[in-house]
C-alpha cells in the first residue's frame, strides 16, 4: 500500500537534502537520521511511496551504506553522500539503488563537466552569475547527495507507484 503522506514526506526530505547540499555542501546528521526514521516508519506503517517492507528497508539501508563506504574511505566522497545513499536504500529498497547510483553519477558527471567548461575556458565569462553557485570554500564541487535525491524523486514521479521499484 502506498500513501500520499509517505510520498510527501519523502519529497520534503529529498528537497531538504538537495537544498542543503547545493547551498552549503553540508547535510547535518539530524537530516539523515530524520530521513532514516521516516523511511522505517513508512515501511512499518506500509505507507511509503515505494512500497518497501521493513526487511527491505533494512537491507537497502545496509547495502547503501556499505556500497559507498569505500569511496568515503578513499577520500573521493563525503560522509553525507554515503549516509544519504543509505537512507535512500531504506526508502527505496535494494533494487532501486543501482539505478539511482547510475542516474546520480551521470548527473554529477555532467555537472563536473559543466564546471570544468565554465571555469577553465573563455566561456567562463559568458556564464558568470551572481548569487549561489556550486563553488564552496573556493572549490568547485558537485553536490552528489542532491544528485541522488533528485534522481530518486524523478524516479518516484515517473513511476507513480511502488510497482516500478519491485
């Protein structure tokens, strides 16, 4: 059973993650924990947007955590990205994780390429804008957790029901 409350809760959590990651490149532990609690709560109440059971949520969360942990250990990914992927595993289940990882990685690669083009070429002057950018602390970086949550949100909207995730 899917519930509109679970869907709205997921979209709200995903939006908070994306905004925090794009704006500050920081996602607090409280946001990650809130997402995890909400994911398991929806799984137990059977009102989640992806139709995930508590067992599927647990397996998805552990898989998401351990799948990206080596990248954090190598220093190529932030801890928040790993935590968000684990929470997405709890929301979406194991089967969705490879697709989310691929979609987010393609989006992150496109963003990184865009940053290279606009900061390292003559085009840089054409695309300068005031206000928020994806440059944080003097370093151009890609908000990977935002890419993950946007990919999951788009997948939810495209599939409309849990049927696309099973």
